[in-house]
């Protein structure tokens, strides 16, 4: 039996499609907008047509002025009804994954626990190796920092001390009291 052409085409490298605005790492124009048109047609959603027709909007500050990013470009946001619907899909997707995991772990508890133990045992050498390498790298960084600090201290100690001349103010010999206000002290 030979694989169908549509399967073969999935496995062949193709040119990358142009990258558009993404929401939840999924292309807005190619995936989300057609999906929400479809859900509106089927009656599953009621996303306003202006949001579907203009999904990207200029962002505004609270005072009503156009919002700019730190690099000076105007900020573009996704229309709220679309971003809210995407958030709902993401939350539901996460909940479905968690529900499925829980149901498998409950119904096939023995198989699930056995697989978890095997996976942890298989991952242990990798985790140990990573911990060893991380400890070694941190130790090398500390040693390098100490060497640099010692070299800097030695360089500062060996450098001839530069004495900058300082202005010396002679002591004030004048009295702020006039001769008439001086008190005579008898010895």
C-alpha cells in the first residue's frame, strides 16, 4: 500500500508561510478569523461582525491618546470580542487536557502509575547529569569571578598612589568678636 499524496505532502518541506499576527501562537488571519466565521455561521458564537471585519485595532491609553510602544511604534491590539473568544478556547482546551489526564489516571490507575515511575526512572540520569553540569558551571563562574576580583585588587595595590594636591585652608586667626566685646580673663 502506498501513502496518499496528501500524507506525503505533509512530510515534505515547504516554504514558510508569511507570518502574521498571532494569538496564542496561532495565526489570526489564517486560523482564528476563519474559525470564528465558522462558529458564528453554526450559531456557536455571536462575535460582532465589526470585530471579525477589523480584528486588529489601534490601542489607546486611558486618556484617549494613541498608545505607543517603547520603540516608538503605535500599539496594535486584537479586538476584544476575538481576544476574549481565544482566551475562552485556550481555557477550555486546558480544562479538556486536564480532564482527560484525570480520567485516564483514574480509570487506568495501575498503568498510569507504572508509566510515571518508568518515565521518572528514565529521566533520572538526565536530571543527575544536568545537576552535575550546572554545579560545575556555577563553580567555574565563581572561580572566574574570584580570579577577576583578585586581579583587580592586585592591580589597584600595584598602581602608584596618585596623590592629588588639596587646597589647605590656613586657620582662621581673626576673631569674629570685636575688641569691645572681648572678655578679659585674669590669670
